[in-house]
């Protein structure tokens, strides 16, 4: 069985193609700091953002958007931000979890553990999830730029190439 280092070495040339979707009733291109941060971090790590959008916190619109992105051959992964809390308008997680073929529960568990170090007990309010849908990665992050930065730098980017390589096989 290959070691972790061998897996990382084999995947180092992978360039992931991603869609980034911000869910918000109020954010605009100018005020979408979290979506911008995701795109910046992906570009810095030499990945390609093929699609980026801001849509309202509407479950039907999100479902349609995700299904369209999942059907595209130029998308390996989708990262959403926003709509993961517990307010009446936070509808992201029920939509995303319905689409997952293979949940990655460790993502949410690790995200909340790392969040605990930053925000204490408020970490339990996050419903961040990840998994595989239609052979593609799907990550749902909170809308906070600090949370996005944490998830991207500590969890998603360190594993993205390896995950994409496994799914492309």
C-alpha cells in the first residue's frame, strides 16, 4: 500500500477545476470577501476556477445550480460558502446532503474541531459538510471569511490534489 508521501507525490501535478458558489441574499461581487478568498487561495495553489457565482439563499436555486455544475466536464469540485448556520434562511446543508453519494464526515468533524480553537463553543453552530456527488467533490463552508480561510488552508487545499486524483481514476 502506498504511503501518504507517495500519494501526495503522485498527485502533485494535478490541477483541479472548481466552481465556487456564494449563497447570500445581500452579498455582491464587491462585498463577497469569502468567495474572493476561496478563489485567491485556489489560484495561489495553481488550481483553476472555471465558474464563480453569487446566488440567493434559495434551496431550489441552489439545487439547480449544483446539478448544473455537477454535470459539467470542466468541474472537478464545487465549494459553496454561506447558508450553513441555523437561521431560517440557511438552506445549504439540506440541499447539499441530498446530493451526496459518498459523505466525508471527517471534513465536518475536523472543521468544527479546528473552529473550536478560533471561536470556542460557537463551533457547534457550523454544519459544514463535504462529500462526493456524481464523481465530484462538494464542499459546503460557512460564509465567514475566517471560516473559509480555515477550511481552505487546513483541510481542503492540503488534500485537494489527492482527492481529485482518486476521483479521476
